[in-house]
């Protein structure tokens, strides 16, 4: 996928990968920032938390942008 995120200096190729992994029956998801979030009891829980994580990141970004004005 060729694109540019707001935080990127220039457009580049981004490869999609499986973000959810299971370790000893617990589920985790990896972020673009390189963190591993979890554990969650089910894959469904991990998928739901990905959406909430993205919303928190967007809100934090908007808050920073608003404060820098």
C-alpha cells in the first residue's frame, strides 16, 4: 500500500501484516509505534481494543494540534 500518514514526512510503501498474535492462549496486538498491547482473553477482545486504541491516538493527536495553536 502506497500512502502517507499525517505524521510521515513523505509518502512511502506500507505493508499490511497481521497485527494480532496469540501467546499461551492470550491475544495481543502490535502497533505502528512498535508496542505490543494486551493481553486480551479472546481475539474478539483484541480486535475491539484495536479500534479503541486508534480512536485514542486520533484524539491525542487532535488535542496536541489544538494546544499548539
